[in-house]
C-alpha cells in the first residue's frame, strides 16, 4: 500500500504542475498545429509515465524496438494485463501515439485533457453506433499519420492469460492501410492485480513484433487478422 500512496503523492502534483504545458497544447490545437501538439503531449505524458513505473519499483525490458517503422503511422495492438499497460506503452515505446480508450476515463480531471491532447478517442462500448463512429474517426487519424493503440481484449486480464480478441477494432488497420505492430506485455498484471490497489515491484517484458501488413484477403476478413495477431502475442507469452 505504501507504493500506492507514493505514486498518488507524485501523480496528483505532477498533473497540476503540467497544466501550463496542457494550455500550450490546447493553443497548438486551436492553431491547427497538430503535429506539434502531439509531440508536446507525448513528451510530457511519456516522461510522467516513466516516472510512475520507476516509483512502482518495476524493471522493464523492451525487445524489438527496431521493428517499429519510424516514417509512418502504425496501429499498435497489445494484450491488456494491467492499469500500468498504458504507462508502459507511453513510457517505453518512443513513438507518439494515442489510444482507443473507454469513455469512463473522460471523467478524470486533467488526465482526460492530456488524453485529448494526445488525440485519444473515447469509445462507449455500450453504444454500437458511437463505437462505429469511433472506428471511422480512428481510421482517419491513422491516415493522417498519427499512430494509435488498441487493446482488443477489451478488458484487463486477472492472471496474465490472454482473453478473446474483439475483431471489430481491427477495421482501424484495414480501413487505413497502416501496418499493425503486435505488442506483448508479459508480467504487468503482477504490478497491480485487477481489483486491487496494492502495487508490487515486478519484472515486465514488452516484446514488439514485426509489422503485419494487411493483404487483400485479410482486409475482407477482420477476424482472420485478429486471429493472426492474437497467435503472435500468445506465442510470445509462452516463451
């Protein structure tokens, strides 16, 4: 529980002190300087994320960073083990990115504003029409050159086991023609088990696999694409 208190004691002031940078990001947004806004938001939030991971006492090993194209947007597809997954992806993958996030996160002050500054899309899983609009919006963001992250399981794992992939979100890749980067997070569920507030130092490995480019056959079958990505992540979890 002590580490939980330490993280909260850091995070709340850090968010408050980030407000001037947040105002600058909003100004860049109004001026239409979206690339500058994204870079600023990523710089601030990734630094905060690395600090939070450090305070958790966890050790992070990243494998396969060379598999990320530097000259184009990508769709990162990751398994979901912990509330710390977003911090890991922001703090330890050096590429500006936004998330497809659940709409409930919009209620969190300041943090939700930073998510908007990064270009995150909030999705209401109970509203099918809104979910479809979010997929189309995300595809347009990818076409404009901004990377996104999805967690196709839809919820965190209790024990690190891989859940079923919802293939609808893979239309982001088939509609935008960007490469998919499978990301395997192994061990993050031990930092903060689902349903608990206790934080424990853990060893986490993030494996970044080679890009997958959707051919015409896969574009017609998003389930086939989802299964292909899931198999890659599943094999990495076994190793």
